[in-house]
C-alpha cells in the first residue's frame, strides 16, 4: 500500500508507524518522504508457511518475563526461521513495482511497523528494528525479512510479556521510505517530556541523521519554545554524527571542531519546526513525539507518535486556568482506580473531584485566587505535605497563571476555620463509634435480599447515610481537636524545651485506634498458629505457591491445631476483612475475598515474635508515652512560669491521647460500608452474567455506579465501552500521578526547602521521631513482603492495610505521605522512626541495603 492509500482505518494492515506516515502525508504543509508499506498480510502468509513458528510461539507465551535466558534462546530460534524464509513471487513482484515507481536505484529506509506500535497507550518505540540507506531490490527484500524477524528480538518479546500483549496478536508490517540525507535531524516533543506542560515544546537537534540522537551516540542541542518564542537554548558539543555510507547503510563520522558547538538550527528554524509540530498535534488530537530532518531549508517529517508518558489533564468545558491537587496523595492511594471505584468515591466526597488517568483531583484555583484562600489552603496543605505546599507556592509566585481577586470579591462564603475544640471526654469517642457500628449493622440487615433496580436504588440512597456518618460535624470536631492538640504540643515543647516532635511519643498506644489495633490483632492470630508445626508448614506452602481465595482455610481443620488456626484467621477477617491495599477503590480485592494475602504477614509474626507480643507491644507503648509525659512535665515545671506551662501541656496531652486514636475510625466505617455494597453488587453481577448481560463478573468494575443502575434496569450494556475502559485502565496503571497538575498539563514538582541534611541524604517529611539503622526491604506488594525483625520498610505508600507489617519493622520510608496520613499516624503510635514523601525512594534505595532513618529531622542515609 502506498502512503497515499493509508489512513487511520488501516492500522491492522500497516501497523502504527505506517498509519501515522499515511496520516502525516495527508496534512497540508507537511513534507513526508514518499514510500509504501508491505502489509501485515504478507507477514501472516510467511508465518503460516513456516509451521515450526507456531510451536515456538507456544513456548514463548509460557516463558516467564524475567527468564532472560529462555527468552533469548527461543526468540533467536524464531528470528532464524523468519530471516530464512523464501518470499512468494507475487510479493517480490509487488515490492519491485513500487520501487520502480519511486526510483529503484534510490536509497530507502526499511522500518518496522508492528500493529501494537506507536499506539496511544503503548509506544513500543525501539522494540523492533529499522535500517537506513538500503539500495536495490535484493537488499530491500532481505531487510524486510529482518524487520519481520525483529518482532521477536529479546527486548520486544520481554516487553510484550511484561505488558500482557499476545505474541500472536501483534503483527508486523514494514515501511519502505525514500531516504532524506539531511544536514540536521532530531526530535520534536510538542509537550515538555519532563514537566508534561502542553504549552511548551522541546526540540532536540544534531548534525546528520537523527539516528545519532535516537541511539544516544551524542547529546543534541535542546531548545524549548512557548508561544512562538524560544525560551531556553542549550548547545551541546556534537562531536560525532551518523551519515549515509557510500556502499549502503550508515557510518559514524567525527564532526569538524568548528561545527561541534554551532547550533544545528537557528531560532527561526526552531520556531518554524514547532509550528509544523502544532499542526501535526492538532491533526492527531494529542501531543506528539516527532522525528524530523532538515535538508536545505526544508523540514521533512519521518515519524510522529503519541507521547504516551504524559499524565492526562482533567477535562473541562472552559478555557480558564486550573490547578489540580492529587486526592490520592492525601489518601495514600496513588494507584489507578477503576470507573466503579472512581464514581463511588466521587459520590462519597462533598467536594467536586475531577478525573484524569484513573485518579482524582481537586481544582484549587478558586481558593488560590484570594489572599485568604491562598493562606488557608497553602497553610493547611503545608502542614500535611510540604511538597504540595511548595508546588502550589511555585504556581502562585509566577503571577501569570492564576487570576487574583480580593477577599470580599471571591463570590462565595469565606472559608470556615477549624471547629472549636471540645472537652476532653472519652465518652464522645465511644458514642461516635457506637453510632457508626449501628449504622453499618442496619445496612447489612436492610440490603439482604435486594437485587435488580431495587438494589442499585438502595445503594445510591444509602450513600446519603454514609456521608452523614462520615462527615458528622461532631466526628470532624474530635479529629481536628486531636490534631490541633498534637500541633500545639510540637510547637510549644520545641519552643520551651527544644524538644522536636514531642507528640510522636505521647501518642503511642492511644485507645480506640482501629488501625493500630488491627496490626496487633494479627500478632494474636500468630499466637494461635505458632504452637502447631503442621499448620505453619501448610501456611508456608500457601505462601510459596501464591494460592488465592478461601481454599486454604477449608484445608486447615484436617491438621492438628488447624481448627483453632482457621477460627483465629476467620475471627480476624470478621473484624478487618473488608480492608486491603488501595481500599478507597471498591473494586480492589479485600482480605476476606483473598485471605492468602495475609499469610506472609502471619508467618512473619510467627517467626519474629514470642507469644503475647501484641499485648506487650501495646502496653510498652503506653508506658513509654506515660514516661515521656512525666519527663516533659518535670522539665517544664523547672522553667520560669513552669506550673502554668506544665498545666497547659498536661491538658493538651490528655486531649491528644483521648482523641488521636479516633482519627482512623471514620475511614474504617466507610470501608466497612463499601464492602457491604461490593458483596451485594458482586451477587448482582453474577445474576447479570447468568442472564448474558455481562461477559464476566468484573465487567461491573468498568461501569460507573449510575451506568450500572441503567444496565440493571434495561438489561443492555455497551460491551465496547467496557473493553475500551479495560484498555485505558491498563495504560493508566503505568502512569505516576503528580501531586500538583495544571490545566496546561504541567506536573509541578515541589521541593523541601531544607539545607540541614547531610550530603547525599534522601530528604523527606519527618512524621515519627527517632533514628534507626537497619536493612532496607523494598516492598511494592504487601502480599509479597518477607520481613524480619529490625528491617526498615521502604515502599511507595502505605494505607491502613499495611499496618500488620508495621509490627515487624523498625522504621518506615515511603514515597507518598503527609504528617496526618495513615502511615504516619500508625508509625507514631508504634514508635517507629518514619520519613515519608521521599521522592523515588523505592528506586534510589536497593532492597537489602543498610540505611539510617532520621525520623526526627526527616532524611534517610544510605550506608552501603
């Protein structure tokens, strides 16, 4: 197929690269070197005529993604077969005719174009091969076979295995395109690839063919452009270039010294190129990664693909500037959420939330517009997450992005301050907990037996009760009173005594903390299991085999001590089984649904602790808090006006110990309610599968709650929509959400304004005082955790489900978190030194390295 025959409907025929070249050739004012595609039909015929490939693909589909030796050997076998095939005569004739039309003695680029290449959600860039300056029919035929074979390079096979692409469903077309021999070449990103800002384009340029830049042989000049103005220019020392070889192919050649530091493009050329890029971006409807070359004074475009690493921008129906703050960073859940989870969370929360990349964001631009709003928002977020505070301050300080309104012109009521503190009365907490438990019990009773539209109507109506309990003003008053007391203690005791983060010790083992109690309760489960060697061995096999679901519980009663072990685990699940990692997403698998997720934690407790450790840990923390209280009060009394200071401090200590534990309960109540909803919805999904409406049970996770109600009511579902959302979710999983995102698409990064950390230390937010050294265990999945006493847990984030691991470790480091997020609260209660918000901690710290965590000052040192 010639480029002129190709458009966006031909991706199955010519692959991603071929389609983009066909589309590029249709854009007015864009010069694309002429060419044609050898279609996937040709590739399919070749594979069909080589039966041995089928068996080899079976072997490849079963190999583990991390088994490099097996992938290397099997993929080499497939490539040898493909490169050795004899092309059919009719295919050879067609290629020859196309070459005659374009110039049979000209030079060509022969480039792979897989059907899963350069797609909106997976670039596959660099996974297959391309060849430059190929001359003559015989050589072009040979390189077409080499392109086909490159579908099975080790890197391409590994990429597909890791990303879930079926080897048989990815087919190869080959682009054959007239060569341009440029003076300069490079890459144009129509959005900033580092910050994701859609208003800033980045041009990289070097001498000769662009292969020198793409392959990393040289660094190119870098220009950034905004609004038709070159904003920054960095000129590289371009010592080598790639040029066409006289005999075919390419060669590296040195660049003469006088040209090495000369810009490859003038500013005028850079701006002209970016304008071409904007035209291409408008055609494809999304930011593009464009390969270009300059011959004479004409730019030729030789490839354009979507930039797949950009975080999406929330959709709006206006042209205003918006500033979005990540909800996930506040909730310690930065993973992508499925549509059902997103919609339920949006129905639960009182503030409007915007979706992007499977995450939720709050637009804070209206609050930043007024002096009072700015001070309140930045001050509040600054206490919790300094990186968000600094990013917001960066946007405000620019002065050109946000409108500015006086306080009395904001168009709304002034922001309410914190609620008035309440008297220190433990009965307030017990009464709130009793009301929450009674409400969930009523829900369980009333939802029984409901199905069809009645069930969905009931759940949507019950969300009002969920919000009534969750946002009870009295509940908020208790939480804020506890937090204000902790802040008061930290501020005043540092001023009076030079004692940093004193509240961290004072809040150990407070009553009514359902999350910390959950971690200690798993120690009690270990106590029931530890005496029974057969049960321990059985659970070890469960952990080793990764068995899921309830099956292993049913196998326990046949073992000595197995009935007691099963009852202990089930008792734990009755109280805490609604929890899991990422629990604010109703679609995530709960411990009750897959109890095997708890087995590694149980075995770690059996191995690391003596009987009765749960009660001892709680009592030890309570004694340590009491000892600290007495020490601080004695030191205060020795100060001028010491009795007053001691009396005020004692009142605040009583207040924080009475109320701090309740901080964790509202979320527990919410998640308990979510699990009741989920169990009922899964029963409904089973009914829809049996009636043929849904193909599988978890299809309902890809429908919003309101959409599911319509599906239940009508018995009709858009199967294509579900498939699209499944594919989109898979692409979202690979993205890292920013803390702060602007409507320009810029991910604004904050920094810790600190210079007190030692050189080389990883800086974060101090959330739990103390210093500890130990072995770093980098854990990304709680179910895979293998921890020994004294280890330091390093992970991306911890929500309440990670608490059972906290009893085994000596310290905590996370990439996400704030002063009052769950991991910080529980670390303080358990007395674990902790630093959160350490950017890229799981990449910069290697599993097994020895590290030192400075929980008082907020940094981590790598010791080896």
